[in-house]
């Protein structure tokens, strides 16, 4: 015998245990030692998805339509397969913007629109109400069934019982109380409820174990395992039909899968546990398979229990939704039955608490606060601590939500199966999916589109799904469903515009989603997004990285005083909490907020985000705007920042490089220009000098030619002399031209060099032969002192000879007039070939020893009666020697005169051969 | 009494040709191979006209010209500058320093003789 | 950048596989009145495909963490004698 008080006692004890867990979880969270910060707790908390619908309803569904209970769990699995695209992105967006609910998410995405937030909240509340009713129905039914133990009797219809004696009503109040205790003890800026999460995770374990216990009992206790059970089932054609091709086919499976795919992220409570309560993105990696695994395990025994129930109660007097409970009861398993009841209570409580908290946050932040602020925001903003007001609004919302659920249950729920009620809720929240997912991937989506889509989708949901339920429950004339309103056949809610032959759910989903997506896309295309809309759109679509790439971006141009912001924050989250978070902020940025008077844009944005956590994005914006001077940055500037942030960074990077390059180039150009100017001047000088050098012999040639022409009577000797001068000057002119060309070629690097291995001795002999006429024309003695063995050099033979001839000619020209002596020394110097030409002339003054090798620079010492050189010989010699890798210089000769010398590197072949030569000489 | 012409030039062949031309025209010819010698010769035996090359060892033609012009005793001395440099800049510089004419090498022998004769004619 | 890309590709492939495997035609095929090891074929098929998808998701999600460089790949610096 299970007395109602003992069931109540156990239930209360269980709920207190839950509360204790929640309390402990909150304490640990406050102490900074979270007990929920692991992927297992996270996955278990997501399992709040499994409610009474799963616990009791799935078996009921299985008993009537076989495997049809399953797609509701396959959908979430498929959504989780795409976690990398959806769930993770949603989590990142929410963390970056401190989003606290799905209403907040959608409102925030479309320009922090209060209207949109309110609309989403409204749809959510109306949509979830049947779902909460479902839980109330399940708990009250299971209680009323269990109370009859050991008899299995279906409880009376609630509507015949006074409200205050109705179990469901008491359950609703009890759950409201718990939801208030769990979720609204204080206002938290981060809007995390760690204790609640811990309790939910615990509940998930309890309901799983309870359900498995029944499953194992039925399969292995009542029957000898799966084989035996299915064999027994196979004997009944009615049961066999459940797991083989059914008449209804599988046409509605895609609808159910799609619905549940949307529900796992769009249901406010799923959004709460999977997104808002997520403490670490990495937990997702384990949860994405742990949660589907949980779903799989809890579903294994659904069909066996359904079969067991059907075999046990073949007459159909027992509601299949209660099989989980009634089969153990019929078998007199008192303890198991009680455990099952607790499991079912767990499933219902978990859902109701999380849903109520999520909905109350939405109602408070997105419905009531914006209205209050709009009505009298200035007054409100100037009031003292508002956190109490916020808590009151939330508590009131929780009670309201549960009472709405109870009302729905009392008026409609009795006549409809659990799963049908749940699917109506799923269809409602699925309306959020286009605006939500579209907003994450489509920048162009606008507020107008979202509002239009949501409104149309919601209206069609209302018309094709909810209103017919009212009609079926007798609250509307049944003719509304059968003949359409005002008997207009085309408007029949189950066959809108003549679309017949679909199940009512697929039909409703088709029309509502067509209208929703159509309105969303068309509305977005036809409207222009506002400033904040475009900003938020860009932020949502481009969110990336753990912290959110734009986490620090702020769009306040103006500023507020720190004191104003502090006061504002304290009003909503309490003075202590606000001091703490602002203190953390200041420390992390190395700021002293006490000394800082004006808050910068970053701090204003930080406070706005904090407030958004407490009162929602739209309200937070209004509140911050009330204390912040200045406005949002202009749209052009912001879009420049956002649309092109990456490009701008890239571009400015490139620009920086470019300007650096430009600077370098400019510098190079300036240097080149200097060099060019210098070269130009040099060229000018060169031409002027060349012109001078050419004109000099030309002058002589022209003069004597004219003299000879004008004086035909000149005597022969005179004539001979003048002609000789003309010839000599012509030769000089030719030589000059050749040398100028040579030099120009060498300087331009266009000289053809025929580099070979040369014995310098041969070249010296040739040079002496070539200059012998110079020597004989004047009484000059020439000595050659050469080493018997000279190292070979690698050079152009003709050019090397040109150098030697130049040097000899130079020496001959400058050596002592009366007693000229020129000596040539050849040998080695420091491992190089050395050649010196010494004269006994006046020598070269120290100052001239460098410039003497420049073009047209002869020593300034006048040499009266000597023929002038071209002034290019030494310059050319230097060019040649340097080209061979050698060096040329002039110094004082021993005694008197100048010594022109050069060295050349020894050719490699000679360097190798040298030791042999030395050893030969030694022999 | 024949007029004296001082040829200041470092190129032996040009000195040769100028001497020949001036002697043939009936002038007494003096020769200096550099600027210093030119000044010294002027002090010893002042000439009536100086054929002055500009590119000279030691003291260049401009200096010689300046020197001559700075001495009032030589105020009547005519100076013809001879240069292988044909630039306007050089010509202007020479005229500023008080040269009477500026002849570019290679010169026409008839032209130079005519100029000298013109400058030293008794009519002037 | 290999890891994230492979996760994305693997995820999409698994998702498409699920869509096909749970499509009405396949369900009709496996809805035949056949028993395997005493279990209805459809029941077995659904849970097998589901389980396979879960294994795939677990494996793909693990790719991200497994793509970190292996500790054992460090060159041996110690002397052998």
C-alpha cells in the first residue's frame, strides 16, 4: 500500500535533495571551484531534453505507432553532428555578447530590437505553455495512478476536480516554488546558474536509471531477454505491425526529424543549458557524442516496455502513456514503481525548472523591462537599487508561466496524448530557426525580415496547430476544423488552401515554415538594415575565435562618467557585484577607476555588456544611452571598421610596407639623382676637357695648313718642318680619339677582354721594341732588370702591353733632358707580379700622386719643350690594371725621379708551377 | 719701330705657328711658355699686344690678364685671349677681365693676323 | 589548418549520411517483417545507424584534439654512450 502522504514525502525528499545539490553547486561556484566544469555534467544537463514526454510519452507513442517515437531523438543527434557550424558558433556569439536567452540572441542580432525580443518571448511563452502542461499532466497522472496501488486504475479527468484539490495544480505551485528557489535567488551579471545545472545533471541520471530499471525488468524479468520478448510480440499481429512497415508509412519522419533538430537549439531551456550555461567551449567536443549516446540508451527499452505493456494490458483499458509505471505496479513491484515515479518526477521537474527560469529571464529582460523603460525610463533609471525589482519580475514570471501551463492542461491537455502536446511546442519554437540560423550566416538579414518571418510563421502555427486543438477540446466549434472558419473550405486549418492528405503536424510545419522563411527572406531583401543592425549582423556572422574577434570592439563614440556607470550597474546587479566586476576590469587593464573621471568607450561597452547579461541587450542599450553622452559611431565609420576590418588591417599593413618601400625608393632616387648630377657635371667637365684636348692638336694642324696654303713660296726646310708637325699632331689626334674611346668602353664595361695566361717577360720585350724609337729620338738610356723567372699573369696581352708602353712613354717624356735614364724593374712583390718604370726626371709632387691617374690630369710641373701627352695614358693604365685585379701607383724613385709601379695577381697555373721552377733553379 | 707681340702659350707647335704668322706680319715676337714668364717678360720688355692662352702651367691666362690690367703702365696693352674652351662662360669671364678679344682655337690664321694688325694699326 | 577543415568535412558527410539513412525509402526497406537474432530488422537498423553516427561524431570531434603534435616526435638529443 502506498499512501499518498508517503509518495508526497518521498517526492519532497527527492526535491530537497535536488535543492541541496543545487545549493552545493552554487556554493562551490562562488568559491571558484565549479563542480559542473566538465563535459560529462554538461552533456547530462543537455539531457534535460528528455522530459516526461520521453519518460512516459515515448512508450505511449510506441504503443500506438511503433518506431515513431524515435525521430524526435534522431534530430538532435543530427544537429549535434553539425555542432562545428551551429552550436559552437552560437556559443561563441553568446559569450562575446553576453547573451542570456534565445530572445536576447535574436533581438541582439537584429539591432538589439526590443520589438523582436518581445515577439520571440511571446512566441516562446505561448509555445512552451503546452509543454509545461505536458509535464504537469504527466506528474499528476503518474501520482494519481500510483496512489491507487496495487490497483491499476486510470485517474479521473482533472476538469471534474476543483482546482485547489487538483494534483496538477499543486504540482504546478510546487514546481514554481522550486524554480524560484533555483533560478532567482540573486541577479548575476553572467546569468549562470551552476547549482541548477548540477541539479539537472543529477536528475538526468535518475531518470535514465529509473527508465532503464523498468526496461531491464520488463525485458529480462518478465521475459527472457529481447528475443523472447519480440517472439511473444510476434504472435500478436497488432503488435508486430508496430515495428514493421506501417500503413501510415514514414512520410512524417522528415518533419519530426527537422522539428527536433530545430528544437534542440531553439527551445528556450535547451538554449539555456547548452549555450548560456556552457562554461567551456571545449566541453562541446565530448558532449556532441555523449548527449546523443544518452538519447540512444534511454530509447533502447521504449519498444520493449511498450510491447510488455500491450501484452500485459491487451484490453486497452490502461493508457499506454502510463505503461512505464503500470507494468511494475501490475507486477506488484512497489519499490520499482515508486522509483519510476521519482524518475518521471525528475524528468518533469528538470524541464519545468529550466524552462521556467529561461522563460522568466526572457519575460523580464525582453518583454517587461523594455516596456517599463519605454514608459518611464528616465524615472526608472534614477531610482535606487533595481535588482530587487528584477527579481520580483522574474519570480512573478515563473509563477505566471506555470499557471499558464496549468490552465492549458486543465482546458485542453486532458484530451490529447503527451507527445502530441510536445510536438505543438516543438513546432512553435522551430519558428525561431530561420531568424536564428539565417542571422548567423546572412549579413543582409534585417529586423524587418525577422519580424515578418516570425510573425507569419507564428500566425500559421497558431492557425494550423493550436486553434484546431482548442476546437478538438471543445473550446471552439468543431466545425472550425471540419469545414473551415465561416465554412470556407480553403481555410480548413488541417488542409489549408486545399493541401490535404498530410498529417496535421507536417501540414502545419510546411505552411508555417514556408511563410516564415518567405517572409524572412523577402522582408530582409525589401528593407534596409539600420546602423546597429548592420554592426550586429557583421559581429554575429564573423564571430571567430574563442574570445570573439570583436569582443573588444566598441561603438560608443561619446563617453560617460565612471561614477554614472558604477551607479547604473549597481542598480541592476547590486553594489557588491558591480564593485567586484569593475574592479576585475580595472585590474586587467591597469586602470584606477577611482581616479578616472571619464570612462572611455571600452568601459562604456563593457558596462553595456554586463547589463545585457542582467537585463538583455535591448534594455541595456537604453540604460547605457541614458548616462552616456554622445552617440553611436556613425554608420559609415562603423561599417568601414566591420565590413573591412580584415581588409583594412591587411591593407594598412601593405600600405605601411609600401610607404617604407617608397621612402627607401625616394632615398635611392635622391641618391641616384645626386649621383646623376655629379655624373652630369663630370660629363660636362669631361666633354669640355676632351674638347680642349682635341682642339689643341687641331689648332696646330689648321694653322700650319693655312700657313702652307697662304705661303707657297716657303723654303723647303721650313715646309718640311711644318708638314712634319702636321703629321705628328694628326697622329696625336688619332691616338687621343682612340684612347678616349678605349676609356669610355672600359668605364662602360663594354671592353672586350681576351684574358689568357701570359708570360710577362714576352710582353715586356714587345713593349721595349715598340718604344725603342722614342728612346733613340732622344739620348735616353734604358735598363731592364728582370728576375730570370717571372710569374705568369692572367691578363689581356695587348692591354698589358699598352700599360707598359704608356708607363715607358711617360717616363721617357719626363726623364732628365740631358742625361735621361729609364729603368724597368720586373719581379715579384708580396706574391704578386711587380713591374716598375723609373725615371730620373723631376718626380711627381706628393699632392699629385693620386690625381695623376685621373683623366686629363697631368702633373702641374711644366715641362717646357716636351710634346704634350694625351693626358689619358695613366687613366687608361689604371683602368686596365684594376681590371686585371692589380694596383698601380707612383712614388719617388731612389735618388731622383718618379717610379710608376703596378702589381698583378699571379695566375693560378703559375702558382702551382712555381715550386717546380724553384727546385729546378736549385738544381 | 716695329710693334712687339707677346705670345703666351705652352703648346710648342702653336707657339711656332703664331711666331711665324706675327713675324711675317712684321711684328717683333716674344714668347713665354707659362704665366710667370709672361709677367716677367712684360716687366722687362713690355709688349704692345699679348696673345694669351688661358690653359697655362703655373699662372693661368686669367691671372696674367688681371695682372696686366692692374698695372696702369700697361693700360694701352692689347690682349687677345686664345682658348680651346669655347664656352660662353669662359668668354664672358675673359671680357670682364679686360681682354680686347677672345678667339677660339682652332683659329683662322688670316683672322688672327687681321685682328692683331687692326689693333696695332697707327690709326687707332 | 588541416584539423578544422577535416572536422567540417567529416561533420557534413556524417550529417548527409544520417539524412539518407533515416529517409523514408530506407525506412520502408528495413521495415520488412524480418527478424535478426530475434530482433526486428527496423529496430536493429535504426539503433545501428544511430550508434554508427555517434561513433563518427565522437571520432570527428576527437580529430581536433588529436591533431596536436605528438610528444614522441621530439628528436633524441641524449648520447648513447
